[in-house]
């Protein structure tokens, strides 16, 4: 009887370890991501004498992510940013929206020093930016292609939910504009964003960390 109990205990532990190993070897296949934070536009994207605040609120990001493999996935996300004039500038406000298709690389297993429950995810990909000035300069709209790159630091809260910090840089490919006829209140530069968000699994726990 004791031997049977030992065998049952052994196989129960073995099953638990294998089951946990399989769960750890797969990631959440589908995820929804929501984040909010601040942004900082590159000043050379504005024409003189316009100067933007160094830090602006809000930045909002919504995305859907699909992991194709353990480490590699894709993400489609939408971002909304607003920035406005500094104290030493003529008054203006600009809405900056973007949509990006990005590759996702989960490097968590590459950094063995990370504490349990922490993850590090890199993302990068092309997109499209749309600029809409407000107020007196609302007719000076522009749009251009971009490339976005960033890194997310995740902290697992449960098998389906994690919180994360994201730092990203959006490189814009806007063409130069004439500041007299078409430039006032417009923007064709780069943008830095820093956000805090929540990631939620949409595929249950079949692919949970």
C-alpha cells in the first residue's frame, strides 16, 4: 500500500510538472491591450515659432495581439495622442493618431535574471500617422507613413491578466511643408510615448503563461 501511494504521488507530481511545463511553454495566443500615458513630440517637427510642451497628456493605445510562436507574434494597434503649446509659444493643440502593424518578440526567456512573473516584450513595425490641428489652424491637416518601435515590461497578475509599462518611439516620414502657406499648427515629426496598460488574454488559459 505504501508503495502504491509512493507511485501515485510520484506520477501525480510528474503530471503536475509536465502540465505546468506545457502551460509555461505557450503564451496567450490572443491578447487585447489597453494603455494610457503621456507623449513628447520632437520640436523639429513643428515650424517656428511654435513650441510644444515637453510632456503632454493624453496618449491612449488600443491593440490586439496574436502570438504565432512562443516568442514571435504580430500586433495591430491604434494610438491617439494630443499635444499642445508651451508657455513661450503661440497657442495651438494637435491631435496625432496612428495605426501600426507590428512584429512582437517576447524575450522573457532570454533574460533569466528577470523576477518571476516579469516579462520583457519588444515590438516594431510600420504604420500611418494622421495629424489634425485644432483651433485656428484646423485646416492644416497632414498624414504620413511611420515606423514605430518600443519595449514593454510586463508584470503578471493572473493567468489571463498582466499590467505593463511601454516606452515607444514613432519615427515619422512626413515631408517638409511651407510654414507660410501650409505649415502653421501642423506637425510632421517624431513622437515619444510612455504608457501604462493592461493586457488581457482573449483565448482563455490554453496559451497562458
